[in-house]
């Protein structure tokens, strides 16, 4: 039985060892991206949502202030009722 040489077993050895990678110095264009208005809007919404997630849902300082005021019998008077009614109307755009 005769075994003939079939070449190098390592295929990488066929690659020129003297070849250098292409230089990037002659590149005239720089990489860039362009975002659509829709993408920019969604990005702003995402950022705002992330910020809102960090804020507590209940402002305990305001809750405690309201409890303290409501515990005082002299707090609820005609003037306070008028102020609250005006703010309710204002929040519905009726004032």
C-alpha cells in the first residue's frame, strides 16, 4: 500500500504569513446612525418612564400633613371648603 502526500494538514498554513491587514487610514466615511422622529420620541418616553419608576407613588409627607390638618377641628371652615372646591373645579377645567 502506498500513501501519497496530500499536503499540509493545517489549512491555516496556506495563508500567507506576510500579509498585513488593510489599513483603515484611507477610510473616508465615518460610522453614523440616524434616528427617526418616532425613535427619538420613544426614547424620551422610555427615559421619562424610568425616572417616574424611581419616584415613590405616595408622598408620605403630604399624607401626614393632611392627617395633621384634618385632626384639628378648627381646620375645616368655610374658607378651607371654598379653596378645596375651587381646586376641584380647576382640576376639571371648569373654573
